[in-house]
C-alpha cells in the first residue's frame, strides 16, 4: 500500500482547510478525488473530498483509520463511497471485491453508527470494457448487500446511465484515457447523486 502514501498524506490534511464542520464525506478512488465540482455542487451539504488516486476498496479498508476515523469528532451525517473499479482492474474477482466492500461497511457501522451510507455503482469504463461482465456482477452483489443492510443504506446506479442501447460505454462521458470521467461524465454523476439525496436522504438527516 506504500504507493498510496503521498495521496493519503495530502488528504489527511484536508480537514485543516475546511471552514465548516463536514457533514457529507466523499470517500474512494480517483473518480472521487478528481471530482473537482464536489465542493461547489454539494456545498449545502458541507462536503469533504477524501478520495485518493488509484484507490481500491481494499485500500479504503486499509487506510480507514487514517483517513476516515479523524472525522468521527464531526459526527458527519452522510458517507458517499466510490471504489471497486480498480480492484477489478488489478485482477481481483467480483467475490473478492465484494468481500472488501463488506469489510468497509463493517468499519463504517463500527465507527460511524447511524450514518447514512451511499455507494455509487462501479462505472462501465471504456478501458475496462473486457471487465463489463465482472463489473455488473460486482454491482449486483453490492446492491443486494445494501438492500439487506436496512434503512439508511443506498445504492446509486450510474452504470446504466453511462452505456448506450448496445450496452457499450458512452465515449463522451470519459476522459481521453477511457477510464476517468469527462466533465459530461461528472454531470451524470452529479445529477444521479443530487436526485438520490433529494428523494432518499434529505428528509432522513436529523442533525442538519
């Protein structure tokens, strides 16, 4: 996990630059880290961006104590996670990725009891088109687990919003590398998350 160290050190300092008590935490891989519109698009939710480049769900578990636990003192209301993409890219099987997801969820329940939890589905990247079957299956496993986890746990599907009628990733939603999101891709994510928050979350947050 040494290759994440520089990014993790940077986000450990993130809370020192905030002018407010963070209420919504975004945690996960570079798709979160590169979402430069988070502070603008979700400003009413007092967000903090704790994404780190190349992160896997395994890394999210590994660095939970360093990255997430310092935010216990703020009693955040909502955690939004995107990770799992890079686990599959590294050759892990869907069942392995699902195992790390369950570990992460257990840590969330232990250290942030009662927090609203939202998982953004793994996206259908162009550069990982050969993994689309594994991506769909991983999303299915995670969605089923979230459904079993009770109130306050949500799955936001962006996969279906990012494919065409033939099931292929829509090119304009991705950067030139075919992996990271373009501005249009982030617009899709923003609308999906904002709609989810409006429909499912806002009325459930009691400490806002």
